[in-house]
């Protein structure tokens, strides 16, 4: 009876595919004939792979980054959201009676419900000289594995709502999905042979019964045995390298030793399959080291190179700034490209290969990429390096959140509180104070220090999602790099470098005027005028504030566009409120969760807020985009470009504010960023339809709905007029005026910016952008 219920649930999930098929608006175009026929109408691009063809994308068990490995959803969604010829890799394990299953490890512990099915079934075995304890495939018959067990997501950070639904796949069952490329990876043949399980016979039977495009193993003995029995015109034999210090069972040599003699591999294999660090090693500090010559060396011998170990939600190093598409591009150079990728996220690999690689670019449309404190995901925010990186990464508009010093110097800093973004705690801890008008926690505030005092500090990288183990740090090697920038310096830089315009963010104006005697609005107005940005400028100047009284001060200057910043999450905006906003602003900058609601890492739906704003002819920005996968709902499969694409393509915002402008720029300049496929082979970026992944779940496992969000009321928009600034108190130290441009500090801007470019180049090198 249990298996009947499982199949009932499976059928329910299959019916639910109608919802999931809407999840990304299906990334594959409809073809007349085979994918090869459709692509042949477009002149083939010559790739630097051994064959000259586009690198292959092979899903390890399908889209296993979201669904259980080898499950029906993993296979079908991997096909739907990847390049047309996406492959499927089956890691072969054997049952006690010689049946084969597709699962990544001989242990069933984390990937199935085995502990509930057979709670007393744990065993300890001798596995290649080591004692291994767990539940093993070789302890059960094929019928038990196929019919009694169900799959679970084996990586705990991934959704578990699809656990307990799907049966374990076998090589022959996978063929029912019309797999374009089937890859059979044979694991542990020598171990199975000791138990009398004849893996070679099983593989030969499989080869005779179905199409196997690739056959790989990490054991040389198996490959030498099977090589002479395989039809080379239909099946490629590939040698899989394990970690460099692991021992190969046949030769008893380390894989790090074997890789030094590639010529010997040619006698029994046509290619190699290597962990990614064989090509791009990672140093102990988690930055990339110099690349090896492995790809070039293998290609010279006629060996193809396939690389594995890719996963969007496993942090490997800091060089990619948490944008997984950049990692794939690192392996596609203009001279030597790997021949294929094995990945848990074939959709992201497809983006990189089909959309982001060299020559797959287009001119960006009107959508805007707006920096947030510069490229604050790469260098300390609001520094010269962060601003130069934002320009290098393609930001259309660069921003300065203006803060004031005690002696009246306006400068750029993400917050008036200096504790997180500078080293203020090391020098000015006694100045810690509580300012409830600004924030609930205590801080060390810029308006309590002179500009000279602030210049004695160093910037400090803010890593908002870092944990105690060091995960999610942002570029720690440069955590204190860069220089602070006055508003005058910023304006001169942005006027020369920003492609479209400048955003000036003004906060705390009323407090500064009434409590500190500081006129931040006047300081900004004077700085803009001195920079000749107050009229007839070729650059857009956007004045942003959450205070409509501030925006009202700039109302009479048509050269400025006014941006109303909504900081709190809202669920609706009545027409009366929209009409009130229009009295002060041309644009509204909304929290992204006011646009797409999220509950327990699933998007739930899209609000009407953007539609209501656009109906009133207001431009709409969304903030704040970050790359770290821990911030992304499951719908985006740990790929920040999918979130960016959703806001541009589905929501249709006019601009996004981001810590990582390079990622947004890559998306917008991609040949595949249009909703209509435009790339060879008909692939386009996946589109996420908010709420569809959640709606595909069985109601019994759906996360609880989030609390309703309030509407934005007129009373929250209307602010009292700004108070006049009282006479400033006498400074404790001689006043340090803002350096006039060019000052000695400004003179170092170019050199510092050049340093930023050099550091960025060494840190973010990847080919074929």
C-alpha cells in the first residue's frame, strides 16, 4: 500500500509540472526538428574546445541543485531550463543482485529515506581500506532500491519539500525522458568486484540496450578492460580524476601523480574529467592561484577535458563575487576552453555558455544599473576603489549617500554610523552615542567627528551575511582598501566617468539641522552648483531621499530628477498616496520585497505596487540586489542573474540598485536577456514567475504564509518642512574644509582608481566577457 501512495504523490507532482513549467517561462524555444537542425540555420561559432563546438553542459542527476538528484523533476527541469542538448550524468551504484541505480554515493544515508525504511540496517564495511559505516546500496536488492525507497535532497541548504516523493532512478528509466546526452559514471568497480558484483557485465548490457554517449570511471583497471569492448564511434571513454591526494586503486598512485603523464591516458581513454581546481587551483586564502596548463596540454594530445564540481550554493573562493556564472566563464578562454561542465545547476552553466561568453553580447537597452555605495560587494563601500569598480563593471548611475562631519564637510558614506564601515571603534570608542532619531542601536556618528579625524580611519568592508566560520565574506584581502571621498571629489569623478548619471542620497536632514546645525541640503546644492551639475548637464542628476521635505527643496530645479526612497516593506499603495508622491518625485525606489513577496525562501506572489506606480507615470527602481545565494529565494536556483532578470523582464522595473553592478550589467548585455530567444540554439535566460514554485508544492509541505504587508498611507509620505540649521557649535579643532578639486587627495584618485582596476583584474580575471 505504501508504494501506491508514493505513486499517487508522484502523479500529483507530475500534474504540478504545469505550474512549474510557468516558473521560468520555459527557457527553450520550440524547434522544428532536432536542436542540431534548428541551430544549423545560424553560422556556427568556432570555439576553442578540442572539437571546435560549444562546451557541453551536463547536469549531475539533472537540476539537482533544486530537486533531489535523479528525480523526475530534476531531469525534466534540467532539460527545460538549459541548452537544448543538455546532458544527464548518472553516478552508477550497484545493488546486491547486480542492478544499477543513479545516485552519487554508495551510501544511501542522506539521499534517501533509508533510515526510516530500515532503521536497523546500518553496517560497517571495508571500503578501499577504510572502515565506512552507513546504509549501502549493496545491502539491498534492486527491487528494494527501486520500489521501496524514495529520494531526498542530500544537501541540507537546499529545499526539502520534494523529499519522499520520487523513486531512485536507474540508467534504463532515465532514457524514458529522451535524454540528449547520457553520461554513465561508473564508481567503485574494484570494490563491487570483491563482492562478486560484475559491473563490467552490467555496463556492457547497458551499452547494448541504450545510447550511452560518455562512459567514465576513476579506476584505470576498469577503463582498460572496457575500452576494447566499447564502440568508439558512439561512446567516449573518459578517465575521471579524483582529488590530487587520493589513491587510484589499480596503480596505487595518487591522481596528482597520474595527471603528470597525460600521454599514458590516451591509450585507454579519449578524454579526462577533472575537479575544477586541477585547472584553477584555490589558494589557502580562498583566492584563485595561477591557472594550470592542463587544458592546453590535454588538447595537444587529443584528449577532451571535462570539469566537475560546480555548484551555485557552495562557496569555493572570493574571486567570483558570489556570481556563479563568472566561474564557468573562467574556464572558457579565447585560446583553450574546457570541452564541457558537469554541474548541479545546468541552467546557470547554460547561461554562461550560451549567453555570457565571448561574442554573445548585445547593446544594453534603457534599463538602468545603479550602484549602491559603488561596487560595495567588491571593495569597501563609498571609497574611490568601490566607485571605480562600479564604473568598470558597467554601472549606469553611481551613487553617493551624503553624510556630514562635525565641521561641515559633506562626504560619501553608506551610513552616518561609522562603526561597521570604518575602523572608528579602534580610535573613537568613547564617542559612542545613542541617536534614536537615526537608529535604534548605539553608534559612532560622522557628525561627531571632524573631517580630519575621519581621515585618520580606514574603510572597512561590510559583509552583511558573514557567519562565524568565515563564509560569505566579501573580498577579505581588500577589506580595508580604498580612500574616503568628499562629495566634491565624488561629483568631479562621476561627472567624468558615469555613463548616464549620478544619484545623491540625502537622509537625516531634519535631525542634522535641528540638532547639529548642519545644513546637508545646502551643502549638496552648493556642491552640485560648484560642479556645474545644477543646469544643462549632460549627466542625469537624481536626488534621492525618504523625506519629501528634502525633495521639495529641489523641486524648482528641473535639471534634477527626484527619487522618493521607500525604506519600509509595503504591500500596497493607494491612489491617494501615489498622487501625493507625485507632488515631490519623478521616481520611486522600492524594497524588492515590496514588489515580490517572499516567505521561507519561496516567492509567494507579486504585489501591485509597481503597476500602481507606473500607472501614474512614475519611474520605478528596486533595491537592494545582492549576489550571496543565502539571500535568494529557492525560485532563483542560487543564481543572482535570475533575480535580476525577474525584476527586469517580469516585473519590468526601470532600474535596480545593487552592491554588484557587474552582475546586472552582464545580464543586460547578454545576447539572451530578451524574453524572445535570440541566441544560437534558441536558449534564453530563465524567467521566474513569482509564486509558481510554491504553488507546485503539496499543501501539506507548504511553508506558512508570511504576515500581510501594510499599505503606504498619505500620512507617511507628507513630512513637515525642514527646520533651519541653527548656528553650528564651535569646532573642537581647526576646521578642515573640504578639499577643492583637484586637492592632494583628489590627485591620488586616479592612481587609486588605477590600483582598483589592477586589483580587480587580478581578482576577477575571466576570459571571454
